C-alpha cells in the first residue's frame, strides 16, 4: 500500500514539473518595435517589452545579448522589420519559436500600443492585442504589461486600467468654437417696491417724479468660452443707460455668466449689476405726523433744516405764545424721530453711491444666417424692490476661434 502511494505521489509531481517546464519551453525574442511621436526610443521600448514578457514566466526569453551576433551581421533586422516575412526570417536566424514585435504611437491625446507574437514555424500571427491609453508616456511599461496580460488571458489591476484608460470626450464639431458676438440691446422695464416708490415720489421729497417704467438702451459684449453642438457657455458684459425718454440718465453695467442649450438657442444668464444712485439717511412719515402728507419722505438733512427754519422764525420769542409754539414743534420733532428711525433710502438730493443688483434673464436667440436676434425676459432685484422687463437686440457673427485644436 505504501509503495502504491509513493508511486502516485511521484507521478503527480512529475506531471506538474512537466507542465511547468512546458510553459517556459518555448523560446521568444523581441524585435525592434515601431515608435511614432513619442520621446522613448525603439531600443528602450524593446527593453520594456522584454522585461514584461519575462515577468509572465511563460517563455524562454532571448535578451539583446543573445540576439547581438545575428543583428550585428544582419542590420536590416533592427530597422523597419515589422512585417511577418521579416520577423519570420529573424526568428529562423535566431532559432526561436516566437518573435514579438509591436508599435507605440501617440495619436492626438492618446497612446496606442499594439503587440503581436509571430509563430515562426507556421509563419503566422500567434497572438496579438491592441489598446488605447491616456497620454501618459511615463507609464509605458505598465501599458505593455496590460497589453501582454490581456493577450495571454491574465488578470490586470482594475485600478491601473482605470488610471491609464483613454476616456473618449464629447465630440466637438469643427464649426463650433469660441464665438465673439456683440451688439446693441433695447428694452423696457417696470419698477416695483422701493424702486417704484422712488420713481413716483415728488421731486420736493427727493424722488424722480416719473412713470414707474423706464426704457433701456445699451450694448452687450459677448464671449463664448465653451462651445459644443448642444451646449455653450458664455460671458456677457452689458453697458446700459435707462430713463432717457423721461429725461433721466441712469447708467449701469452688468457682468453675467450665461448658458445656451441646443440649436434652438434657449439660454439663461445671471450675474451682478452695478450702477450709480443717490441716497440719503431719512424716514417716511407714514402717519403724516409732520403734516407734509402720508408716506412723505424726509431726509435727515431736510428735517433738520426745517426744524432750524422753524426755530429761526420764532426766535427771538416775543410772546409766550411763540415760546409755546416752539416747544410744540420740538415735541413734534422728537415724536417723529422716535417713531421713525432713520434708514438709508433713495433720494435724488442725496449723495451719489454705487448700487448693486442681481440680474437673471431667460430667453431665446433666433438665428438668421450670421444674424442673431436675442429676446430675453429679465428680473433685477434690489432691497425691497425690483425691475421686471424684456430686452431685444441683435448681434452679427463676427469672429470664431476653433477650440477643437487638440490634434
């Protein structure tokens, strides 16, 4: 029984040894590969191939020193020897079973690696594989490893594959680019809230005394920084003057980021707007306490001047009645100031300050040849007020810088 078990063990060990020897019994040599548009030389690329095929432990690998005698006497094997016939002749001279060759090509923003193993006896391709990688030339050795392992049915690291794989990007049409479209804009807006109150307020109280709706005329500078067939992103600068039809001059400038979708030209844009406005510190006499009308606006300056005027008109006090009246005025002033704390408000008699708004617009650009006609509805918000309006303009296609210049 012991003798039978010993024989069985010896047989199994012999079978495994034979299998192991059969894996490395075939000989292979590495031919000089083709290298295009890369910094690496063909000689160095062949060394990378030699290292990685040796690490597989599947062949008896000839190195450059084993091949030196043949390549020295046959220099044609080291240049332009890429076809089956030439590689077969090299294999016969070296007396190997296989010859491995390949190509390394940088094409645009990717590296294409092709490796093939020629069966010398049958004068045919034994194995071949091709893969595209991201443009990371420093990782060529890992690329060779991936191609060889895949060629022989071995498992590659998923992490390495993900890091080196070539990602197909969104196709950018050649007739899409960075477009510079600029043109005039005209529009009309309705004022609400604090802006409407300021517009309709009497000029005696620091208002504009106009209809709470104003025209707009300006110019838009537009620059696309992303452009594809279905999406584009653009930066807009809009210089605008409002209220000219009502003898008012109200300049603003807006800086907006916009997005345009599809060939139909739907778009949305948003950003800050800056302008000049006059403001003062004061209050609204909502209950007509001071007798200048309900909701009358009193700036602190006008209020103090009025108080001083009353004082001057009664001083010197010639009678007890005037003295009493003066203190009645003072009591009224004190009541107003305690009831209506001062806040900053629009006042055409006040000091010039920079005003800020947030603008958002939505619309569509209609195209006719090189002519673009944008139609937009916009909303501009400020503290306790807003502007709602529509603008129409036109711009002519002026210039385009191609963005599809990677190749």
